[in-house]
C-alpha cells in the first residue's frame, strides 16, 4: 500500500534527519559541559516559543486548507502568512536590539527561518511528496551539523555559536526553498478582498492554536526555564540531556504520524475512518505501548553514560521517566488528527491548555521538593490529555458536540 510506503519513507527520513542532532549530542555535551548545555537548552526554549508566536500555526493552516480546497489560492495563504510573521519577527528583533540583547535578536531570526522551513515541509507533505520533504530536511540537518563544527572549532564552543549555526542553516535552506516554491506567487495588491479572506483564514485558524502550541510549550520546554531559575545550569543540563535522549521516541512517533496524516485525512473525508475506529485505535495504543517502558528503564543509566559521557551520569533517571511520558504520544496523535480534521481547533486548544497548566503546576511544585520528581509531570499531563481528547471524540460521536467549527 502507498500509505505504508510513504510512512516508511517519512519515518526513515525523519530518523535520518533527527539522527544528525542526536549524533551531535555527545559532541555538544562534552564540548559545552552540563552548564553550557543548560544555557543552550534555555536559548532553544526561547526559540521554540518565538516560533509559536510568529508562526501562527501556518503549517497547520496550509495542511487543512489544502485538504479542504486543494491548490486553489494556497500560494496566497502561504505568502500572506509569511509576510504577517515577518512583520512580527522584525518587531521582536528591533525591540531586542534596542534593549541591547543581541542573542535574543539572533534567536528570533533563527525562529523565523525555522518557521519558514516548517511551512515548506508542510507543503511537500500535503502534496504527498515524501522524497522532496526528506531531501530538504536532510540538507538542512547536514548543513546545521557542518556549520556547528566549523564555528566550534574555528572560534569557540559556546551555546551562542550553536544558535548562530542553527540560524545560518535555516536561513540558507528554508529561505532558498521558500523563494523557489512561492516567490513567483506573491499576492496581488488589487485582490484586496481575496487577500483579506486569506489573512482572516490564517488568523481564525491559527490564533486559537497559538494558545494550543503555547500549552504544548509549557509541557515540553517551559520546565527548563522554571528549573533554570531554581537549580544550577549544570542540573538543567542533566535534565535537558535526559529529555533529549528520550525524545528519540517522540521523533519516531512524529515521523510515523507525518507519513500517515495525509491518508488519515483522506480516510476521514471518505467516511471509512469513523469516530468509533479512532477511539478504538487510540485506546489500544494508550493501554499497550506503556509496557515498553520496563525494558528501556533497566538500561537507562548505561545508555546515558555511553552517549552523553561521564559528566552526565545523573541523566539516566530523567531519560527513563521521559520515555514513559512519550509512550502516550501515539494515542494523542490519533485523537488530535481526527479533531483537527473536524475543525475542532478550539477544543484542542482548550484541552491542551488545561493539561499543560496541570503540567506547569506539577513542574513548579515538584521542583520545590526534588529535581528527580519533575519528569513525572510529563507522564501525568500526557495521560490526562489523552483522556480529555478521547472524551471529546466520544462526545462528537454522540452528537453532543457540533461536527465542525470551521
């Protein structure tokens, strides 16, 4: 089946692409040390929140637009969305420079071009072009690796130079691919009504998802900012490296989801993927996958020592608990894909905000007790999120929630 072939291609490409920063991880931990790696984690957290704020979930808006309306006017949607984000980025960069924060300006530019890369990849995914998707990803990843090594070896190994390397790689690849694909389809000034409708679509779809993605940020990245204000950067480095190691599971699940999503939407449109099937699949994943935690937890300390080095011996505990938290992600993807297709962005945003606030609160209070307890907040919040989304899908099936909001 083509769906299996494309899923395998996406998964292979995603794994190869993610393998590049994963292979760089031992180099970074040894060159930067726990404190330097902690600083890098804080900068990356800031970058991710900026991607959310300036991006307005344009990649998601493009995907949904394509499956609702096809290629008609999609270039206008993309270019207007990018222009809107460019204005927001310029405001943030200028504000940072006026306040003497050059590194925040660099992080902001890096976030913008990371957003551009996400949009171009979403376009390839919509058109079911996994080979092009993978090529762009791999080239960006390899360039990122090369620039990092050059800056570290010629200048100095620092968190700031790593951020500059990410900026240069995203600028060269994301910027060039965007220009090739979309620059010849710029919005026409005379089509004001059409441009207004496109921009309205972007904002109406993306604005609720800003809160949704901010809630995800609270769950995935804000903990590092909280911990940086309570513990030493070395402790944050151990915590972050454990998270990074465990994220190989998140990468795997995300790769599979990227390959399946176009066919998931197509099946939902045909009616062959019903609400009952979605609930059954998600329930099976929710119950069965967590059993994989036990064999991985046994070897966690050894894996952390081999990959991260002797200075990161304490990362094994965090690694094992984060694995458990990520094993609930496949059930989440099944449910959230269905809700996205149904246009239930407000429902998704509300559920994610609720559980992320729970996560944020758990991180805060557990950090006051002991750092080793903090990763359990991810387990708790992911379980809660799946249960809430499962209930929402059930209510849609029962007719207690309207079938579409958009």
